[in-house]
């Protein structure tokens, strides 16, 4: 791998940004990018689950990525999730992502149909071939995708030299170790990255060997994950764990809302920083008046946790 350091650290999953009519807001995208740069994160993961990729058209996803790149180029590591549920659209997004200069592309496996491993590998390799000068990240999120990354599929994918990382969102932290071990066996130390997925296990994931993390709640409280990461780098596990507990309580609180977690987080960013990022796309549930107290409480918890750092 050319530069492992650019993947080491806190990489927020970028939120879908909409205007009042529910159309993509490139102004919102740019504002959120600038906000995250100012917070000092390592990079952004654009167009993933938190980016509501499965509810967006190819042209919308291109517009989002272009708006991110206009602010982030040279300042952040940009990983563009390009997976769609058909190969042709995914290939088009992969080619586009390379043309705008991302650091890496990433993809979930095909969803709904449980396809054989050779078909999943072909789907990923076709995208990678459309972005031949760009690194490729496998996105393993079995609880949502319906298909999990197996060791045999990973070994098959490691034949493609562009495959440099797994973003692991499965819940066993042990999976991080297994993927990392296989990657390093194939590529050598320092040449294969695993990202922690579950934010509730950021510390555990880093301790078992994740090089960094990509997560859906980082953008709403980057200070907490940056602090956890620093403590882990210094071997200060107790201090890291204390912040992890705070972050987890905040996540559980945000998940109490009727509205989707992303809707809650975008509302908190609006209240804390005046960022206008809109709601979530249907069929995801938006916020309802009864969510007001939960949003306010979660915001207060975030502010208190940051104040304690
Ligand atoms: C299943 C899922 O969406 N996982 C995300 C990515 O790995 C996480 O970042 C979660 O959003 C986060 O851990 C909150 O539960
Ligand atoms: C949460 C996450 O990692 C994603 O948006 O894909």
C-alpha cells in the first residue's frame, strides 16, 4: 500500500444532505465537509449507509461526491462508497469516483439476492477495474446487506492488488482480527487495513487491531472519537473506555427516537452548529414532535461529554 497513514484515524460516515424539498443540497454537503475538516477528522466516507446511498440516484451520488471533493481535496482522505444494487451503476460510480480523485472506493456486496461468492467477487472486481488507479475497500455489513464476508471471499478478493482494506461493521470484533490477519498474510505488515464499523465498539475494535474507524455517529460527536483514538494510541485504555461509555449512552439515547438515527443526528448538527442538512428520505421515518425531548437530551449529553474532555 502506498500510504497506510491516510486510513489511520477517525473517518466519519458522511450524512445525506437535503434541502427543504428533499433534493440533494450541495451547499449542505460543502458545509458539512468544511465542518468536519475544522473538527480535525482524518477523512470522510461518502455515500455509505449514513449517506442513504440506497435511496439516491446515480446522478445525485455523483453530485454529492463532487461537492465533497471541492472542499476536501488535499485536506481529507476521501473514501467513496460506490456500490449500487446492479453492476452497471456501480461501475459508473466507480469510474466517476476515480475521475474526481478519491483515495479509495468501497462497496457493499449485492443486496437482496444471496448470490454465490464468485458473483460477488465479480461485482466488486468489475467496479475496481473501472477505477484501476484507486484503492478498493470491501464493506462488510452482514446485518444490513444480508451477505457476510467469508474468509474464502476475502482470499479471492486479495488476488486483486487494489483491495487494501475491509470496513468491518459486523458485530464480532474477532472478525477484525481474522480479516486483518488474512490481509497481512497476503500483503505484509503495514499493507492491509481494517476499519472498525460498530461505533459502540470503537475502542474494542482499535484494541484488537483496527487501524481506524468509519462510523455513522462520528460526525455528530467527532471530538469523542478523536479523543478515544488519541488515548488508544497512547495506551490509555481506561481513559478511552470512559469516553466510549459516554458515546454509547448518547447513541442509545439517539436511537430512542421515532425518527431515524440519521434524522436525529442531522437535527443535532443543526441545533449545535446551524448546519442545514435536511431530514431523511422516505421510507426512513423522520422526526416527530415527540422526538423533541430526546433530541434535546442527546444534544445536552454530547455537549457535556465534550466539555469533560
Ligand atoms: C449497522 C450500521 O449501520 N453500522 C454503522 C457502520 O458500521 C455504525 O456506524 C452505526 O451507525 C453505529 O454504530 C450506530 O449504531
Ligand atoms: C455508518 C457507515 O459506516 C456508513 O455510513 O456506511
